[in-house]
């Protein structure tokens, strides 16, 4: 008789097997219904692949910070003149294709006013996190820069005389990348998710493109080309919604980055070739154009302060007579813009806008239409000398009339506005043989906009 305190006795496994040799009868097979495995929602799959979206928030912070610095520097929120925008990183074709190549990217972070900034940042926040989770932070940053730089180069090449700013092209590229991601991975990215998150935003993109196309003064190339570049980036970078394997990931990313750089290089080369004539002129007159842009910016700032009653008529008269007019005179002398030869008598007297129009109609080689031979650089230089003389005399007339008659001062300001439009028209004439500019001009003429 064993006790609980007795040591355990080891029983061989063979004996256990013999004792259990009798097996139970097999149960009849029963068909079991299929068990539905839980499917991870698309939102959770997105967060599992890319948990955070740091690039979107970095872009937002960078744009807002730069605008805050501009606003504090200029003491305003709703208008920055082209000279100020250029100082804060704006894009200008002669400088981008010169030594300041970094402006091809910096222009995306500067904005012309608060509304411009707010609109771009709003639509970046509404779509940026979703696309960043689809692409991943690094690829999202590459696509953003790819679309912004590529569309910016096309925009600056279309109108080389204009300062370009804003993140519109890059933000449009994000919308294009969203479509590219959907086409690249249709089985893993449900269209229902895209419709819920971005349907209204995609509609807004289409409306903005149509609005740009119908605009008489602007070209749709910025938003349209940004969308196309982003779409290409989405096709190249898009993938299925699953954790990305580390194997070959860096190699694929390097290949995509090299492809982006190659496409941008080819784009820049083609743009430079298309705008070669305008770039040649601006390269020759770079100093005078920069100085004129600075003086016109100071004039616009003073006029804005006067319109807001922050500057009296007498104070503005002093600004014109003591600072702006002498500076414009010095610029014309230093840059060789004074009238000479048979036009020298006009240099010694006031030359109002009405006389300029009368003389322009009588001068051989006046600006041609789009269907005729465009202006040569020499002809452009001759007209530009006249414009600088008219600008000087118009500023003098405004200074004379400011304390006397607001009616005559308003007339002088209308002449200045007309003069600015004429200067822009001459820039367009110099750019008339640019295939990029000409394509958009002809497309608008076909639609009956001119």
C-alpha cells in the first residue's frame, strides 16, 4: 500500500501505449462553414504602412514661417511687390538659368499675400496626409519637389519676365500623385476611400484648372503641368498598401530619384531653349531690370500707403522728389537709357503718355502682332528707352499734382497703370517666338478669347 509520501514511480511509455491500445471510433465528417477572417480597414492599413506624416507638417511650417518673416519685415499681410518676392526666394527665369538655380525650388515657399498662402496650405492639409501615407514620407517629398520644380520651370519659361511664387504647382502635383497611386495599386487602394477623402478636392482641382484656362491674364500651365508631373510621380512611386520590404527598397528609391532628376534636367534644357531670346535680353539688361523692379516696388509701396491714408499727399510728394525720381534718373544715366540721336530733344522736355502713343504709331518697327515677325532685341531696347523716359515724366507729373488736384493725380496714376501694361506688352512681344508662350496664346485665340 503506497503512501502520498512515497516517491513517484516511473512507468515506461511502452506500457502506457499498450494500455491505451484501444482507439475510439472515428466521428463522422461534418462540413464546417467557412470562417470569415477579419479584414483590416483601409484607414488602419494606411497607418500601419506609414504611421506619421512629418513631411506635410514640415511643408506647412516652412511656408507659414517664411510668410511670417516676410510680413514682419514689410509690415503687411495682403500685398508684396515683385521685388520683395524676389528677395525672399521668388523664381525668375534669368536667375534660375543663371547662377541662382536654387530659386527653382525656393519659389514654392514664398507667397504673394495671405489669401494665396491660406488657399495653398488648406488644400495641402486636406490631401497631403493621405498621399504621404500612400507614398511614404521620402517619396512624398520627392514627388512634391518634382511637381513644384517641373511646373515652375515651365511657368518661368513661358513668361520669363515674371516673378513666380507659390506652392500651387506642388499642391496640384499632390492631387496628380493621388490619381497615379490609385492607378498603380487599384487592388490595394479602394476607390471608395479616395472618393470619401478627396472627391470634392479633385473636383476643386478641375474647377481651378478651368478657371485658369478662362482667365485672360494668366496661363493654366502652372496647375496643369503640376498635376501632370505629380501624376507621373504617383505612377513611379505608388505601391500596394503593405509594409514595404527593406530588400531593394533603397535601390528602387535611388532609381526613382535619378529618374526625377533626369526628367527635370530635360525639362529645364527644353525650357531654356524655348525662352532663349528673352533670356538673352534679360542677361544683357539684368542690372537695369533689377534696379527698375526695385524702384517700382518702392513706388507701389508708397502708393499703397497713400491709398490707406498712412502717407499724406505732401509726404508722398517728398518721397517721389527726393528719392524715387532722382534714383530713376541715375539708373537711366548709369544704364545708358537716355534718348540720343534724333530723339535727344525729347530728353530735354516732359514726354507725356499721349505723345508717346502718337510717336509709337509713327515709328517704323512698332510692336508686331502674333502673326507677324516678332520684335528684335535691338527694337525692344529702343522702345524700352522711351518707356523709361515716359515713366520718369509720369512720376514727375504725379509729384506736381499730388498737393494740388486729386483729379490730375488720379489721371497720372492711370497713366502709370497704362505704362505698366505697355511694358508688359513689350515683354510679351520679345517672348513672342517662345513656343511655350505661343502655344498657350494660340490656344486661347482658338477659343475666341482675343
